[in-house]
């Protein structure tokens, strides 16, 4: 409204095209000024671990050594799933710190981003760097570590001790830590969420041969559980 009042008398001097141009210039100038004044945050390390019981339907062990780990039928996150996960985390950190937030990376000798590997219980493609490198390579007000763990807690057991049905409750724990340029922690927050539906499983252990068969999460369920947990993190007061 104030901009309109200021520019209204200009219509008597300049034609409407010039007034529109001046208005557009003023809006862009104010937007740029606000953006430059806003703090910036870089997420340099994201650990996202998922218990194998939640992603691998079958596992066979002999005397404690895994001989079949169910990798062929395991739940796997696609590149688009990982991009969605990073965006969810960036939005959450941005809300918490009130800062423009992006994932930041260190480079290898070939100039490629160094990211987490595709281990059986770790989500791939996420930034993995040290606080020291992040501060050295990127100019930010906040340097952030995010730790996410999906676990499976056994709730009930039906049947004999060696053979029977199992029920597992998925849980999600999230921890955020932000540091300033002096490497001092200036923000900490964590949350634990366990109000998810139980999963069914079957286990048997006979003569040292253990067979476990689990109901696993889909990629969509993993993203929905993460979104729910991040939302609860935002709504909860600082710990």
C-alpha cells in the first residue's frame, strides 16, 4: 500500500509503463535486500539409518553368521525419493533456524560431491562431511548435522521361544545440531516418535539355523513417517 501511495503521484509525470517498471525495480530491490539480510544454514552431514528389519523381508543366519540377507527383495529408495528426503530436511532446518538452508558437500579429487554410500542400513546420496571442512569451504551462519534413525522395537511374541510370530513397532528418532563459525553448538533439538502401526514378523531358531521373515516398510511409508516426525520436531519446544 505504501509503495502505491508513493508511486501514485509519479503517474502525473511519467507514463504508466515507466511507473510499472519503477514498481517492479523497487519490489526486486527490497526482495534482494531481505534475502541478503537473512541468515544462511548449510547441512553438511546427514546420517539416516534404517534397521534392516524394516527394509529386508528375509534373513537367514547359521550360528550367528548371516548367509542370506534378503537384499534382492529389500526396500530401496530411488534418486527421486532421496531428493524428496533432502528437501524435507532442508525445509525443517530452514523453519527451525529461520535461515535459508541447503545441503552442502565436500568434493573428491574428480570434483564430485562426497555422499553417503549404499550400505544395507544407511540411506545413500546424503551429504557427509566434517564440521571443519564445512566451515572452511562454505560461508554460512549455521553448520548443521542431522541424525535420523528408524528402528524396530519388538513388542510382542506369539508362540514358542524358538518358533513364533513377532510384532515390531517402528520408531523414529531425529537429532539436529547447529554450529556457528566458531564451531560452537548454538542449537540442539531432538525427538522420538513411536506412534506408528505395528509390523508382523516370523522367526525360528532350530539347531543354530535362524530364519527371520518381516513385514517391511514401503518407500512411501518411509517418507510419510519421516515427514510426520519432522513435523512433530517443529511443533515441539526446544529440548
